C-alpha cells in the first residue's frame, strides 16, 4: 500500500516485542499504490470505506466502479458498498455526478481524490452555523393616501403646516377614518372647517384632537336579506283544467277534495 511507513513506532525493529504491531517493510519498485495516512488512519471513516477508497485509488483510470460492479467483486454486498461510497463523498474522497450523454443515456461520472478536497474538509471541521434569528418585522408603511391628505392641509390653511414627523405620527389615525368608509374629501373638510381665528400654535396637537374626538363609528355590517322563496310553478289541473301552483302536475285542491268525498 505504501512505499514508506512514517508512523511506525521506534521500537518496531525488535523482533521480540511482546505487544503492539511489528512492521516488516520491504520496498516496492512496481505495482504499488501510495495511500496517505489521512485515509488509512481516518478517525471517522469505517474500515469498509477506507478499504474501498484504497481499492478505487489503485484502479486504472476508466475502470467501472458502480455499486453492482463492486458488489460482484467483494463480499460486502450492495448496501454496505453504497454506504461506504456515501462516506467517501461526505469526507471529500469521492464525487459522483450524473451526466447525460449525446445518445440520451444517463451515466454517473465518478472522480476519486487521493487527498480529500479542501472545501469538504473545511466544511466538516467548521461547526454548523447557528440558525439566524428571524428578521425583525418591518414597521408597516404609512398609508400613502393618509400622508398625502395631511401634507396637503397647508394648502387650505397655512396654519396647518405639519412636519414630516407629524405627518407620519398622525397618518395611522387618518387611515382609521378611511378604513371606516369616510371619503378623503370628508376627512379633509372635518379637519379644515370652522378653524379658530386665533393662531394655531401646535397644529399637530390640534389635528390629533379633532381626529380622535370626531372619529365616526365603523360602518354597520350589511343587513342579511334572506333568499326569497320562489313559488311553485303553475300547473294545469287534470280534472278541471284550472291553473294552480304545485311542485308537480296533478289535480287542484278542489278536485282532490271532490275525489276524496266520492271515495268516502
């Protein structure tokens, strides 16, 4: 597997060691594969995955390594081999991409890495990111119609000049009027009619008072009108040809009564 064993213990030269592995290393000059200790001693891969990666790295380029091909070669079976391939993908030793050929057939292109891909290794080493807290709900936008109505009051009386801050503060109250079915022109008249002759020192407070004290009630719910009952269609009596209303053709009430008397 490897032409040099770098991590062999220093005391391995003694053939009389009573514990631990003893290495007998002979150099390989041909027909060998170099495998890194990062794979051979991987702390998270299973032995099946380590052995499978070693086998795949020893194969010539272009050799088929599908699950069924490997299962026919080794005794582990398709389930264990598929799990081992997933391990190697998760740790960056293998990638499998499905590609469609010009003939229309779909094939799997497998790439083997003798060193794990750095991006996968970093992702595995880094802690999982904590889920970000949900964004704070945005403040509802100031109703445009309400803001425009308030900003336009100064055209009716210069004493009703409002700052932008006052417009944003009063707009929700104006919006409440509009939501209760009050037309914008009616709200405007309510705020501008019968203004005092004295100077209006605090127009925002003056308008806030009017908006609050004169707020109309919500519109009543529409009255429920029951569906009118349609009368039965007109029928022609089988006995006297008189017209009468009934769900089905037959005899009128008088003819039915006369028939009942005759039977009695």
